[in-house]
């Protein structure tokens, strides 16, 4: 990434920061609308904490998706400024009709439209920066408050990047600049270690089974196989990693590296936080679990620093969420995906599975349960509609696949809507069009793969 691209994005972000500061100084309530996943909650957290420190006021709403119904309701609200975080770039025309000032801090592929001056649009794609790898929604939101002397809040942006799967052995692009801010502020520390989930708070075999990032093929999502794996190697499975003897820790490290070398890497911690939240990836996962479980007030409370009973409740929600993920993993292990020429799909009407379909298919791809040579689409029925989550690999993107374009173009043929990133995207279509849609989507992906 060139410095010119970086400076252009920072200049746009500074404009957003100036607009936000003006409304804070005028005692206006900042109306925040953000996505309900880890990235969106982290984005809301970084902005809300900044406003709070500036003695300002805010009103937050988390939503699973932005659509015309949500926009219609928001248009009726009487606020001088709206902030759309981790969403909004696909609705520039509709937002242009709002009379209030608007800041959009997003990282999804934007609509081709130039809004009026009352909208400040912060999105890496506008400056030739890859929003699927180099900057998350929380990162875009962070840059909108960074000039208020808020580098100590940079860890929220990294939490969002973790949630958006933008960490691959290191942070790159604008995320690297955010990391530098977090380290300079003293809020964040880095040390090398095993990246198994909740290793200081969870018994070991569960810790391995719950390790979804990076995956441990054969162990991730399977407590019994994780227990057997440890037993065969003479490692105590019913205690926490920290309670293992030094020799057992070394054996475990060597064996896990054989499965996935990425399991031993940099760990990002907030030393002053609770042991349950100290690992930034754990923090991100807990926010995601709260969001996906629709415990929005709890998620925002955690992001604003509440602990105690709020943390206890959040940990229970995460445990239930992990059990749901295990159920989803069992589904795709047992049933696999339906194969078409150049795509595969998983369909479910299960009330649990459909809430976490995108996460399940992501893990399935990473763990090798689903074919990584085909994009995978998770289809979840919601009454008369179907929600679609698409995932693929960066290798497939390099071959020409662009899920955001494919889902946007195909869904529009059936009175639906779609968008996102080249590597991960979503859509909503009428249920009655399911089979026709899948046929067209397969054709579209085939076309992308065969085009120069």
C-alpha cells in the first residue's frame, strides 16, 4: 500500500473526525447504527468510548443487516448526525436523502455513487485499499476518532479485525498502522505462544475443540477427538493449559505445530483487563457471541468497560454459542455440502444453525471439511426469505472470484439485495427463487473463473 493511499484515507477520516467533534461540542446526541458482529460491535465501542471521553452523548443500535425497513425507521428519527459503522456503503443513494449529517465508516465494497457534502464516507476501497484484508469496519471507525487523541482505543479496531478474519500471521495495510498506535499507547502487549482458545480459563480438551482461529483440523469442533488426541500423547486433558507441567506444555506445542504451524504465533493482550478478556481474540469472540445471540445491550456494556455481572453473563452466552458451533460443525461433517459445478451450498431451517451459518461455513472451509476449491454458500430460511452467507479463500479470489459482485448481481435478478467483500459476502432473496438463484449463482462464479 502506498503512502499516498494511506494519507488520502487519513485525510477523509480527519474530515469525519471534525464533523463528529462539531456535533459533540454542540451537545448533539450522536446516533450510532452498527453491525451486530464482532467487527460492528468493536466499531460501536471505539466510537462510543471516544464520545464518552469527550463528555458527549450517543445512542447505539446494533442490527444484523441494513435494509430499507431499517433506513425507513431511522429517517423518522430526529437527530442532527448519524454514524453508520461497518455498514452503509451499499446504501449511499438512500442515505443521501437524509437531512442530517452522516458519517459512514465501512469497509465493504461500496455502491458507485457520489453522495452530497452532508455525508462523509470513510471506506478503504475508495482509496485503493483492500477492505477484506487491510482494514475492518472497526478500523474505519477508529480512524474517525483517532485525531481526538484516542490511540489508547486502537485495540478495539484490532478486535474488529480479528473478528473479520483479517489476521493471517500478521496485520497488514492500515491494520499495521493501528497496531503501531496500540503499542505506542501502552494499552497492548504482544508475546509469542500457543493460540488455543481460552487456554488460561478453559480445561484443555475443550480449549482445543473451541479453537476456531486458527483451526486445528481433526480437533476443532470435536471435544472427543481432542480428548483422545491428548490422551494418546500423555498430556493431561482435564486441566487448564497453564496448570500443565512444563514438559507437557512442550509436547503439546510440538504436536499442535505439526497439525497447523500457525497455532504458535503472536498473542495480543490487554494486560490490565480481566483474565477472560485479556487475550484480544477472546475479547473479540465474546463480543461476537453476544451479538450473534442478540444480547446487544450486554455487548455494548462490555465494550464500554463494564465487567462483573455483565462479564459473567457474557461468558455463559459464549459457552452456549460455542456449543451451537459444535452442533454446526457436526452438521457439515455428517452431511457435507450440496455440490454444483463451481459452487457448493449448505441449507438449513434449523433455528440454531441459521443464526451462525456464516461462521460455520467459514470454519468448515478452514478445517478442510468443505472443498476449498469451490466457494461455499450457507442458506438459511427466514420465513418467506433466504439469508445467504458466502465464503471462499483468497486463493479463489486470486483466480477471479468476487463474492460481493456475484451475490449483488444475482440477488438483484430476484428482487433481493447483496454485497460485502470479494472473499466473504451476503445476500437476501425470496425463498421461492432459491433454485433459480443457485443456478444463476453457479453460472456467475463459472463466468468469473473463466474470465481474464
